[in-house]
C-alpha cells in the first residue's frame, strides 16, 4: 500500500470531534489506473479468501495447483449468469481487504486482524493493535463501501460503535480478541482485558463523493465519549465502479 498511497491527516473535525485521514495516490492518479495497486489488491483479496498468508508480492502469479482457485469456490463473488460480473459480496470482501491493507501498511500497526469472509463481526471488521505513547492500544475498525451514501454509511457505523461501547457485543469482542492473541505473530505480553479498556474506534470508507460540503459523524463524540484520540475516520475516494471492475477482472482471470 505504501508503494502507491499515503495517509494524509486533515486534523480534527467538528462537529463530531474526531480525527480525519484520507488515502491519496502518490502519483495523484486514480487508484484504478495504478496497475501495481490493482494487482496487489487482487492478490491480497485472493490470499485472504483462500485463507492463505498474505505477502507484499507485486506480481499476481497463477497458481494452477491451488484447488480453491476456481469459479465454483468464488461463486458468491461472481455471477456466472452475467459472464462473471462481480457481486455486492465481492465489493464487501474487496473493501474489507483494502481496509486491512491500510491498517497494516499505512498506519504502522503492530498487528491487524480481520474476520473470516461472509461472517463479519457485529460492530467491527478489523481489530488493530498499535502503540500509543509506548502503550498498546486496540482500535476497532468498521469498513464501509458506498458510491454516493457517505453520510448515511458513516452514521450506521457509529451507531454500531455506540452499541459496542455500551457492552452489547462484549462476548463477540472477547472471542475475537482471544483468537487474535493466539496468533503466533502477535507481540507477547498483551492482555485482552487491558486492550479492551479505553479502546479506539475508526470508520474507514471507500467512496465516490466529494468530501467538501458534506458533514459526517456529527454525533461521533456522543456515541463514543472521551478524548478526541478515541475517534477517527479514514476516507478513500475512488472512481466507482472502475476500481471494482479492474480488481474483479484481475481476480476472475485467475480462476479455473
């Protein structure tokens, strides 16, 4: 991701009292025109969907001996009745993969974990652990993908965060954290209970709207109370549907 993009800070946003960041192409070109970006996103999507370990290889190599790299295995992501046109589930998986990629490569987290495909946790898509003043912090991330409903999607996200803050999803969060901390590459000494205290929240949105003039998450500080540092938003403006079409074609071409 950091080969193609940068994460720019736009400071604190009011009303809402949250920090806003935007992902920008290093070349100032549209992301769908960056061949390396498309190739790598496609590869990461396939590795995640097939439960393979993810790496940062630039070339998407054909792996004919992979039994899961078939149109049948990917049938929920592509409509065979429409010549392999991508589905809404493809957009969901691709956007979550992009959100995870942003956490891992643009924000220097120690560890980032996403749920399994088609089975998202109720109020978060990604769990990130990062250092804040030498203290490990847990950040819960919701990823949204929307052509022209930026405001409403952000509102849905913070409404779920409010329920998470109130304890409605404590059981699910504890289970997800326990699974994450059992991974071999998680830094040692992390305690789930401590991570859940004073956690941070982020909404990452892949969208196609002009940000200027749109007010989003004006009640974020009411849904998630506390210091501004607890609340953030990452916006990724794309050309819709061009980016999804490019990634989908790259993936579909590799399927047997």
